[in-house]
């Protein structure tokens, strides 16, 4: 008797959202226009923007990339001046080389292909055997995930422009990002506590690197990102990272889908960390009780399939098997079937009421 709200009852518990001002397309467009105006006014006559110390053209590249992504024409005087400056500048640090490459790739001029190839060679040579990038050039360092993510963004864009990148570069990068992923699935800066920004960098880097090698369920194809555990592969580090930064995640099961079970949601593997804090005690207790009994049902089912189940050896499993039809009925529905949260809550309560104790099923 599952309805569309099952995971509002069992798994994904949502607290009150903070109040924010409404944002519409017009407001976004106005913000972009203000940003473009600011960048135009702050550009120097040479076509650059004031750089941070130690970076040859990183900030200027970032500003140019922002203009291009905001829809400013390649023929716009601001863009032309910026490109003239960048083409005349030899980038000599990882941030600058990477961002300059991203600009050349985004601009799309065939005349920039030799510059892209030179930058790819520079990034390839600067990568350490451990797969990490440091500042590069005269600013030698042990390397860090921040520099590394920019390098991979550039290499991925270069390959999209048809510039060859040694597959070993991507493989070394994969090894590096996997080696610094925390047990919880996130990433931090140089081994520090995981942060949202560095975890996003880790996810993006693995999508780029693994997707280029074709050995991951997570990749970028024609500008569309496919990622974050959309298959049964629970060992994908990208899926681990997604689980680290998301509270509630729903895991789909190919086996359930093949059995015609809709929706094919693996209740045991789907989890919400904050559910105990945002649900009432009775709600949480009913959901936990259901999951415990359903888990025993799945274990017993596996034993039955190989003829190894012995009735009476597990009282809870025996009770779960008596309720097999009710359990499956609660977790399945027609594609066109809907119900309210109250309906799902009532159904869960009625089922939980029959689970009166270990191994006991109420009539």
C-alpha cells in the first residue's frame, strides 16, 4: 500500500525550510547584467583584471570565462580585449594555466588549439606521480585538491575540444582523489575535515577523470552529468561522496525492478541521518520497526531460495514471513496511484500494530 509519500514516512524526513526571498528568471537576469557591468568597468585598458599575487593570469581568465558563460559575445570589445591579453600571456602556474585553457576552450577559436595543446602538455608534466597538482612553475608545493580540481576541469575541456590527453593522467588523478576521500565519503583540503566545497570538487574531479576512461557510471556526456549512484554499484566513490553531503538518499534496486516491483526502492539501503531529529517518536519507532522486520524477511527469503531456511530458528523472520503480503503490499503501488501523507501514515500504523513484539503477529 505504498504511495508516493512512502519516503516521507520511512526515510526522507524534511524539516522546515528557511525563509528566503523569491527568485525568478528576471531577478537572475538582472543579477547577471550587474555582474557583466561590473566586469566591464573593472577591466583595464590592457584587457586584464588585477591579478592575485603569484598568479600570472588566473583572475583575468576567470573574469573572461564568466563573461563568456554569461552570454557576452565573442565579438564584444570587452571579450576581444580580454582574449588579446590572454593570448599574449604565458601562464606559469596551475590555476592560471587551467583557467586560461578553459577560456580558450569556451571561446572555441580554432586558432587557440595550439595554445590548448601547450597548456595540456604543461599540466601533464606538472602532475606528480601521486596524481596531485601543486601550484606549479616556480611555486613548487606538495600539491592539494584545489589545484588538482582546476587542472582536471581544464584537461576535460581540452579533450572535449579534440586535444589528446594521456589516459594515465586521468588514472593517476583518480587514484589521488580516492586516496584522500574520508571514511564518510567526503573530501577536505589537505586531509582536513570534509567540507561541501571540497567534496563537490572531489565529485566533479572523479566524474571528469572516470568518465574520460569510460570505467564509471558517472560521466559527462554532451554537457549532461550522469552521476551519484544511479546504478546498483555501491562502490562508486562518487556515490559515496553524494551520500556524504546529502541527508536523505534513495537507492534503487535493479533486482526489484526486474521482479516488477514498483517503485524499485531498496528500503534497507535508503537512509536519512536526521530522521530521528525531525520526526515524532512514534513515527520513528514505527518506521524502524517496519525496516527491522522487512530486513529479516529479506534474509529469510534468501535462505528459502537455497533451501536453507528452518522455521522456528528465527522468531522475527517467522513473523515477517507471515506478513509477507502486507509488507510487499505496503512497499508497492501502481504508477498512477497516489495518496496523502496521512494515508501512508495510517497504513504504516496499522501494519506496525500487528508487529506487537519479537516473533509475534497480531491477528
